[in-house]
C-alpha cells in the first residue's frame, strides 16, 4: 500500500488569486462593477478563470459592486461601510 504524505502536497487545494482593497481603491472608479475580468484588464490578477479573493488590506472609500469574487469577513464589512454592494454568485 502506498503511503500518503501527511503534509505538503494537497491535490484538493484551490489556488486563489489575492487582491487587497487598497489595490482596488487605486485602480477602480466609483460605481464600477468589480469582476475577475475587470481585475484582469486592470492588471491586478493574472488569470480571470482562477478564483479571486478580496482581502481587507487598506481602506475603501468608493461605492463599488463586487460580483463573482470571494471575500474575507473584514473586507465585506469595509465594502458595506463604504456603500458598496456584494452580489452573491
């Protein structure tokens, strides 16, 4: 029987592309809909096919709409506080 390693390689792990709110604040205009395709065109991610996760690094002062992305709880609070909305998938 083949031994399975206890740590290291995980075949079920999904590689997320990480984007901080600070990066979105600098590149997106108010009222814009933030999607993986938009983040790809702005140069914040490499592939629009891989899942994207928004983290709470920095601050957000613009009301933006987020769709087709995952987010942390703190990022969600900052987005809602800034007047933005999150569309569930």
